[in-house]
């Protein structure tokens, strides 16, 4: 047999001696009361900190994060693509300070990088307009690469040759160098042509991939509670579409 629990005095009153000032003034001193917790009492309301999520709410947030992986994966791809374009833009401008073509190409890559990074933030904020902007951005990148490569082909076929000094000398050396020059022009043109083909396929497929993300965002917004979406946006550091970063949307969590 277990010993019976001792009774807890929940209203034990301690009467400390009144302060000297209080006794001198003749005012009674209020008794100090120490209350002990009652065994078996419901402490649910006090155990949970204000603003904490319930297990059901945490489960809803975790489920929403799993359901949005296709969208967040696209946001990651756009971020990597954007920073890659920014790196190439910096290198192109740095190495082509005295070439108008290189400066234009670098500026174009910088614009593409900016739009790509902005689109990545839009995807993380579940903005259904971001996929369309990213798709158009990939098409613009394909056009930019095609224009640059077309200029490269034209310059390779019609531009001055690095072997001009040998070609103008005449004789057997000129005939030998002429064949080398023709091969060099052909290889350069072929390289740019292959680059155009790769760019058309790569940017076309990426644009199509971005375009198809819009239906995933729309379906996600329809199935996911608004308060969960706002929490995920806050965690990602993205403001609600249509609001400024300085004044984010208020999150109303149901209780």
C-alpha cells in the first residue's frame, strides 16, 4: 500500500512583522499569502506560451512545406541561375571594357540576372505572376545569346584575319596560311552555331518549366490556409504580393 499523500495547505498565511513606518503610522499591514499548486489541477492554459503553435498547427505548416516543394525547388533553380548570370555579367564587363559588344552583352546578362533573382523571390512568396516573368526572362536570354552568336558568326566569316600579315606576303607560306585561316573561320562559325542550338534548347526548356509552375502555385494557394502561407512567406523573408516589405501583411492564426 502506498502512503496517503499529505494534505497541501493552499492558503497558508504568513504574518511577517509590520514595517516600522507602518506601525508608526498606525496602518494595518496586509497579510502575505503563499498559494501552493493543487495536484491534479489543469495547467494547459499556463504551460503553453502566448503565441505558440498547437500541434495541429505545426502539422499543418509541415504539410504545407512538403506540398510546396515543387515551387520552392523552382525558386532555388531561379536563384542559382540568377547568380550565375550575375557572375558572367561581371566577368564579361570586366574583360570587355573597350569593346562595345562585350559591354552590351554584359549589361544584358546583368538585366537577366536581376529579373531571375527577383523571380526567385516571387516564387518563394507564392506569387502566381512570377513563373510567367521568369519564362519570358529565359526567352530574352535565348534571344540575347542568339544575337551575340550571330554577330560572332558574321565576324568570323567577314572580319579581318589574324593571319593577314602572312596572307599579304604571298608565296607558298601565304597558300599554307590561307588554308589554316579558312579552317579557323569554319570552326569558329560552327562553335557559335552549336552555341545557338544549345541555348535555344536550354532556354526553351527552362522557360517551359517556369511556365508550368504557375498551375502549381494556383493549386497550392487554393488548398493551403492563408495563415500558413503568410507564415511561410515570413520565414522566407518575402512580403505578400501587393504589400511592401516595410509593412508586411498581418498574420491571423486561428485558435
